[in-house]
């Protein structure tokens, strides 16, 4: 039997597949170049005016958590950090900082989901402190979702996950009950609270595949955000061209410098988001990009039309783009970038906490034979 080594197999396969792969990518690029002008004409992709003069007081809340093994199980460290920046006539100065942290042991089951819930709860703790203070902001940025998606819901057998879910849900309900009327758009002079995420690239593609000539087809978009129903015929029969392009490649192709997508309703396409009462007040979002080389980001805002208008959404987008910074191929607003730099200490502190915990338990009157088997963790 004739054999072939791996290097030869890869070399042969690459030579056979290279022309086909290159041809498909070139076809995708040509399709995107044909479709992109249609999206602009209909209003699904919009240019954002650049700010020549930036004046704003902004707070950025960043979160992070990490897990490490300890004493036959796991411990976690989770923290949220707020960084304030003041920009006056394009001059930047740093402001106050605030933080909240949590350290404890954690089960293996549903670990990632529990930590995500803890980070959301910590974010809301810092938001509460902001709105209980006398300090005023134009823009407050967070890096966690506003509400709880279906995939965060716990299984009945995961008791601690369930407790964390209910605790976080209650905190979200209390926050919006107390402070909704202080936040834009309910308070025209209040701060905008924006959640900056990197997800949902398929949203604008799925919207384009709807029949936007019908009320049902337009139910996901904010029609007051520059949608042009007279140009809708251009989108007829584009679904075939969208097949095979891929959502990420497509949105990278249609978003250029200082552009954003039309705002769309996030809660319309979700099967379940909690708390239901708060979600019913509206949850919208759009993708934006500050430069062709920059990373595309997704921003969520609470509320709906007519309170949110195309002009107010453009103002939010232009402020986010003014704050956008590139760091190791990733884009993020400057206050959150500064926050993440400080949060890099968490893994080191988790290791310090693990050693302290191990020593504290070892000094206790616990059966030495059981502890000896854990020495390998040192």
C-alpha cells in the first residue's frame, strides 16, 4: 500500500484547492461591491458625521473574571472597574475611578454562565453608584448585556447558578425601576447608557432578507432612522447573492470609514430576554466602524422609536467613534481600554488568593492526608 506523509498531503491539497478558494473569495468581493450601494441607497447602511470638536464627560465600565484550580475545586475572581474621562474642546483629562470585586469558590457546572451573570451584576452595582452620585455624565459605557438572554437561564439542578440568575435579574429590575427616568431618551438631558459588544453580525443580513415592503418585514428596523421605502425594490432577489458570502465578510465589506448600520430592534429577534417588563420598554442596536482597518462593534441602547431618532443615534455613534481606540487588532472605547489594562492584574491576584487559601486551610485542623494529595497544585 502506497503511503504519503502529512507534509506532502497538505502540499498537494493546497495546490488543488487554492484556485477554487481564491475564485470563491473574488466572487464574494464582487457580490459585496454590487450589493453595498443598494444598502446605502435604502438606508440600511449610513454615513456618520465626524465631530470636529469633542466635548463630553464619559464613564467606561469594564469587567473581567478568571478561574483557577484550588483544593480540588475552583476559585474565581471577578471585578468591574469604572474609568472617567473628561474631554473639553478635544483636550483629554482623566477623572475618578471606582471598582467592585468578588472572590469565592465556584462549582464546575455552568461556570462561564455564572461568571457572566456576576459581571452583569457588578456592572449594575457601579451604575447604581453613578446615578446615586451628584456627578453628571454625557455617556456611560458598559461591556455587558443590559438584560439576560435565554442561554443564561439555569437548569433546575444547578442551584447556585439559579440563585445567581435570580439575584442578577432582581438587580436589573430594581435599577430600571429607580433610574429609568434619569436616562436618555426618557430624560432628554440625561446620560446615554450604551452597551458595547462584538456580536450579532448576522442581524443586518437577516433584516435585508425580510420583505421590507410589508409592516411585518419592517418590524425589526427603526423606520425613522433614514429608511427609504421608495428604494426598496433594489433589494429584490439579493438573497441568492448573499448566500455563501458569510455574515462577517459581508458586514466587513459594506461598512467603511465612519459608517453604521440602521438601528434595529434586538428584542424582536430574541426568543426570550428577561426581565420581560424591562425589555418591553425597548432594546435597539446597530453596528458601527470608525475606520476601514478598525474592528466592527455592536452597540445596544435601551428604548425605541420615536424617542430614539436618526439624529440622536448619529450623535451616539459619532461619540463612540471619537472614543474608539485600536489595541492589538481590537477596537474599544478609550475609557474601557484603560479599564482593561488595570483588570489584567486579576489572574495574578487569583493565584495569590489561591496560595493564601491553601495556607489558611492547611493551618486548620483538617485531615493532613487529604491535604497532602493537593500539594501538586502548588
